[in-house]
C-alpha cells in the first residue's frame, strides 16, 4: 500500500482550510444580506446595473425545482464526495495546482448552499444584475459558476485526456517476471 506523500498531505490540509474559509465568506455575506436587506427595498450599487436585493430561493437557478430540498442536499453531498475523491487522487504536479483551486471553489459553493438548505429550507440570494435581468444569486453561486467555466476551458484547451488517468478505477499493476 502506498503512503501519502508529504506534499499530498499539505495540499489536502490547504484545500480543507480554503474550503472552510470560502464557506465562511459565503455564509457571512448571506448573514449580512439577512441583517441589512431582508424586508427592505433593493440597495443600488450601480444604478440600473447592479443592486443588492434579498431573496429566499427554495429552488435552483432560474427558480427551477422549487421546494426540492432533499434532492438538492443529495446532489450537493454527491458533488462533495466526488470532489473529495478527486482531490485525494489528484497528482502532486504543478500542472494540477489550478485544479485544486477550482475544486475547492466548487466544493465551497456546494457546501455553502447546502448549509442554507439544511438550516432554513432555502438559499439566501442577494446579488442582482438589473441591466440584464439576470436571476438573483449569491457568493456560493459565483464560486461554482466561475470555477466550472474555467474548468471547462482548461479541459477543452489545456488538459489532455491522459491528464485524468489518475481517476481510473482500474489498478495499474506492475508485473515481475519470474525466472
């Protein structure tokens, strides 16, 4: 059985600390939204462009799948398990450093919104782009959206198919010839 390298242990600790930090940041911004925006008119940051507008969202993006708490918690849990597996298997190479950051951001966003759903049956959204009438969102949504977008770009233009061979479930065995 292979022992985990010192560098791998450090990466996993740093990843965990970053996830906790980003989840804290998300939860703190939602707390501020509840305290300063709930039951109040929208607060304009840039008139006609960007405002802070409190919303209790019991669905997903664009208001889809309203009141499906169990489904969202199940999906978030599965995402977190998959990310933990990938982070554990991710090679130490410099080429994968950006992957650590992207996975940390996606995990943080999933965890941040899952905390809301577990605590209060809805997610606190408060950022609204008025100029394009985009659905109201939160910091956790930004983590997931930006990280996923960058991941897709990297997957299409930077990483090769064999760069993900570490995710294979097949064991690569070394055979010795006996003479």
